[in-house]
């Protein structure tokens, strides 16, 4: 399980990198996408596509030839090997190391999340130290109509950018230096932050940063986060100036003034604001340039085409990887009949078999006892005719990765060929069909068509 999850996370990182480069092509083709933050949520959702179950496509199921041969022929093939499988050392248990790696990733993720919590506490502390202001004295009638019920405005003495914070109870924090600005500049600043509020940008940014903190091992998600912030600010600038395009010059002057007054080390990086602490100089040049350029309009069909291109590419990847398996077989398998005595171990010789090595385990269960699937898999055979007569009524289950299990001498079946079974699911009853001396379950484990000792895989 740990190995499967780690390899899936690695595939997510590689796939998100491919998506990121694809998005850069789309941004060059449709420049208006830079003003559409939803594009990055689409990229984010598709980045985790490899974690979803792969579609089950056609697979070539095979029945091991050793199960079709007579006992003498199959044993002769085994004894002709340089070393009998029963003498080979059991496989190294690598599950511990995979669990250690997964645990280390989880610990670092929790530390990143804790650092995010400390930033949130810092923002809340800044809000608590600020002074409440009267909303009616700062906002006009139109602005007041669109405010949520739980909303307040506060003023801080810290040299920071105005920002909006909260989840349900929203707070607009304004720095004291806005008192030195003109009334029009103050209104532009407030319009900017209220647009963030209407678009629910504080909640979006908080969710995005939680996800980036938990998935710290994927550097592409951090690039998506930074691109989302840039797109978010460009979209808000566009929305503010659409209402009052004649204020473009004053808006640019307000942006430069806020840049000069704000100190990056004091700014809360967790919330959206007029100025972003981690934004580059080129980003602010882009913001200023777009104020005096025709605002690109993204049509519904352009949005649909961009989303369709990304989703179709993702679908092709999911289908293309359906035949690949990045998981590994479990280290421990379910006991097929529970804790019962074992009458004959793997490799054991007995006069009944003319002293030829036993190819499985004989569980001394009573007639009618329930037989369970050792692991999840697809039932290939559930009858008394497909395999050699010595097995009687038998079930053969394919578990993938070359692993198959055989349950022989059954009295009855609970499943049929083609069915998918889960670990521990009843598949039949213990019986005495085939070549036996009495009721018992004959259990075999095959890897790549060769019988192996099941003992290392079972908790006997």
C-alpha cells in the first residue's frame, strides 16, 4: 500500500509538470487566460488524476501450464531446476522501507501545515491588534449593499498592504498610511479588496496554500499557486477598472504608492491583498502595463476549448496508463481458511505423492468450511474441468503483477469465472474432490506461472 501510494504521488508530480508546460502553450495561444484564475484550479484538479483508479481495460489472462499437466510432469520440471523453490530464501520485506519513506513525507507535510497554521495565527494577531473602523464612514452605499453580514473594517499601524482575511467572518485590514492618500485613491484600494471579497479569493487562496503545504514534494503545485495569485490580481484589477476605466492612471499611481509604503517582511503572505509580498518586479510591471491596454476578453468558447484540451490530454494519460501497474503485491495475504492445522507444507514429500515435493499447502479444515480469497483479484477459473483432474473442483484467481492463487478440492463455489473478488471474500467450501485422501484445502501460490512457497506471505 505504501509503495503504491508513493509511486502514485511520483506519477502525480511528473504528470503535473506535463500539465504545467501544456498550460504555458495555452497561455501563449490565448493571452486572455492570464485573467482567468479558474484555469489553475483546473490544472490543480487534473494534477491528482493518477491517484484515481485506472480504467480496467482488456488484459491477457493466462492459466499456468503447470496446473494443466499431470503431477509427474510438473514436478519433473521443478526438480530439473538448479535449486528447488522450497529451498530459496523468502523475498526481502521492503514494505518497512516504503512505510518509512511515506512516514517521512507525512511528517514533513504536517510540519509544513503547522508553519501555515503559525502564519494564520500571525494574521489573526495582526487583526486583533488593529483598531475597528466605522464602515459607514469609509464605504459608499453601493459598496455596503454587497457586504456579507459578518464583516468589519480595521486599521493597523503596520506598514503593510490592505488585505481581506477570514473564512465566514471577513475582515478588511487597512494600513494607517492610506490616510495620506486622496479620497479617490482610498476608494480604489477598498474597491480592489471588496472585489477579492466578492470573488471569495481569501478562501480560495487559503485552500490552495493548504494543499501546497501538504504536497510540498511536488514543486509544480507551488508554480501553480504563484500563477494563480498573479492571475487573481490581474483579474481583480480588470474588474475594478471595468467599472471606472477613466481611473486607470490614478489606479497605477495608487499601486506604486502602496508598493513604496509596504514593507515585505511585515506583510501577511497568507491572504490576498493589493500588494503581494512574494511577487516579482516584472509582475507589477505587467499589472501597470495592462492598466493602459485594451483588456482582453475571454469568451465562453475559449474557456471551453482550453478546459477541453486539458481534460482530453488528461483522459488520454489515464487511459494510456491503464495497462501499467505501479503497485506491488501485498506482503501479507489473508489466510484462506483461517487458523487451522497444516497437514502438508510446501516441498514436503509423502508416499501418497510417490515422494515428490508438495507444490502448495494443505489446510486441514473440515468439510464445508468457508474458503476465502487470499487477496483481491479476478477469478479466472471456478469449475472442475479446466485444470488437471487431480485438483477436482478448483478456483484460480489472478491478483496482477504475475501473482495467482489456486484453491483446490472444493466442495462448492460461491463465485464464478470473470468475477472480481475482495480480500477475505468467500469463494467456496472445503471438500474432497479430485485426488485426495480426505477433506482439506490445497492452496497454491504462483508467481509468473511457477509455484512458490506461500509460507512467507501468510501469517500461519
